[in-house]
């Protein structure tokens, strides 16, 4: 079993740079797995959109999921979810698979050689370099009538607008 250093929320608030990440690189270029559910029943999907920062006095993430995705059901049901980040290209095939195949049809972890692990009551992956345990705080839907920049609409040719989860980062696990 891989060893992780656990950082509590107070550690992140004391010095958020302790994570030493560039969120633009981490989210937009390296991607991540967002996972909901519990060890008995969970699903994961690849994401390359999201934000990180401080809001309401807490370290937070915003994760976006289209409602037709299977993972959406799991995030709707639970309070916690994880974001699992993998550095480099080693797990790029797994991220590609998890982003293009449904958990309704495949056991994604098994297909990709990933090992599910409990992180504070939420499911993340042993092979990740960093796992953030997130607690939902607020959710909203992207609405076309609220788009100030109408060019955003190009991302929704089928009008399948994202649902956003605004979540507090409760802890971060960094692979040792």
C-alpha cells in the first residue's frame, strides 16, 4: 500500500502553497479523476475543467459534471467526493479510458489497473500522486440565459449544461 502524507484543512489554510501545484497545469493539462460513492459502490470519471482557491474562508474546488454522466448520480447521493491527480504520462491511458467509457458498462478501476482506497470515508486511488477529499457545500447548474459571453455556448452543442459542485477541501493526501 502506498504511503501518503495527510494534510488537514488547517495545514492548507496556514499555507495553501504547501500543495506546490499550478492549478492551470494540474487541472487543464494533466487532468484528474473525480470519484463519488463508497468502497462498496462508486464511480469515477476524468475531468479537465475545474477551479481551486479560497472562498467562504476555506480552501475550495469547483468540479463540473454533466448530469447524464454516471458519476453524477454518485456525487448527488453523497456528501464527500475525491479528486485524484496523477503526475506525468504514466496514467494517461487510464485517464483517457475513464473519460471515454461509462461505469455503467465497465469496472473502470479494474480495466485501468487502479486500486480504490478509502480516504476519510471517500474513494480515491492508490496510484494517485495527490488525492483531495472534498465536502459538497453548494451546487448549481450552468444556465445559458446567464452566459455573459455567448461564445461559451459553443461548449454545449447538445444543450447538456454542467452541474457544478462547490466543495470544501477537507484534506489532501500527498504521495510520499
